[in-house]
C-alpha cells in the first residue's frame, strides 16, 4: 500500500510508493566517462584555471604553482559575477536584477581522484576547512545573503569534470528551498518551543531504524519523508544554526561522517551520481536561531517527471527504513550505540 508522509520541517508531502519498492540492485546506472583527455584541476595545470583565491600548500611553494593540497579558484564559467552591478529593474509586474554574486570552485585534491570518500579523513577535513575559510570571508560581503556550498558527482548530477571538487555560490537573496526550511522551523518552534531538527535527531536516535551511522558529534539518517531513494542527511547533534560556528573537533568529526556516508552509498549503489548540499543560516540577515544547519546527500537514481513538477509531491520507490538497512548492510556504520 502506498504511503503519504509529511516532512516535519517544510510540511510538504512525499509519496512512498511501496508497491514499486526497489533495492540497490534495481538502480543500475551506466558507467560514466567524463575524464576527457586533459584535466585543468590536476597538479601541474594551475595556469589553466583562474588565479587561486586561497590554497593550502607546502611552505615555500608559490601561488598558482604545484605544492598545494586544497585550492580554491573562481569558476571559469560563473553563474554569478562579483563585478556585476547590483541594480534592480522593473517592467510592470516583473522584476530582475544584475547577476551579482560569487561562484568559486574548491579543488579537493591535487591528484586525479573522482570520489571524496577515497580520500583520507585528514584530507576531507582540509576540504571542510577550505569551505569554512571561504564561508567566513564571504560573510563580510554585505551584498550577499546566502552562501551555498555544494558538490555534484557524476555527469547526471551536473559534474562536467571528474576530478574531485565542490563549489560555492554566494547569492544576493535567500534561496526558496532554504527559506521554506527556515520558515518551517520557525512555525514548529512557535508551536512546540523546540527545534524541529533537534526533535528529529532525538526520535531517530531512539528508534534507530533510519540511522545509517553516528559519530560523537554527528548523526546520519535517511529522512522519514525522503524525497529520493537513499537520500541521506548528516546533522550536528548539538543545535547550531550557522555552519560558520563549527569547531576544530567538529570539522574532524564531519569529515568522518561524510567519508562514511558517501562510502556506504558507494558500496551499496556502485558509486551513484549525487548532489550534496550544505544548508545553513543566511548571512547579513540576522541569525535564524530556530534553524539547524545540515548536509543533504541526494542520489540521482530516479527521474523527476510530470507529476512531481506539477504538484511538488515527490514519489520515492524505496522506503527510507529499507534504504538505511541496505546502507548499514553494505558497509558497517562508523558507530552506532
């Protein structure tokens, strides 16, 4: 029997199509080849990218030269540009503005690796430090209101280069998806006096059927109202609206959680294409104290079709409880009490 589930944050509905239930082996994806003959992100090809904004590199090594282990550069084909004017335009009922913003690429390793989970926890920690470095710096730009850190893996998910990398886009407005989560968290807090994400963590910790792994500071779960098969969220156990407040210990623990969650997906689903997004509080807009930052990993295993586009209801053919079981079975979780 199909089941309708309500997202406790946004209050949107998802259809869990149990009669179409699918196991990991049912999600066959064709091997992808997006290597090409030349990779501008590899060590030694620094002159093929725009000049680096920041890099973690060996002492004595020079800017835009080998010797780095994480490197951040402007996107060569940016969605938004910092030099664009910040003018608003009106034409009757329509409004537009110049494409002002920031678009950067975080090159996550000097050698040509495709999967972040194949890197060491120390290297993944360095990647998170690079995210944090750029996040903290861009918070000082008063023209920005949101900083989206994200990762596309596989051409189906939008990656044009195989070399392991993530991206950052700073926008002059709060994205609709994040605003809906923030407003949902506010409504829940006004109704209950609690953080909806903290209550979610509390309930998942108690029943454990959707928990895929757990570390000292983070928990990874298949959300109750998962929109996509094997959708995975990583949440800090302590309430915190702003990713920018993560501690040194938190960086190390998040690296461990990311490596484990992506490793489980890779083992269970043979490295599926996915999008990974970090949702955090807006900047220069006052603290969204009811919000709770988190990472969402969204495998691209099904096609969003007419019903979804027409209604906003997602159809998920894999129960999140089953997905959690398959992931734990594929690769033992880092830690579960």
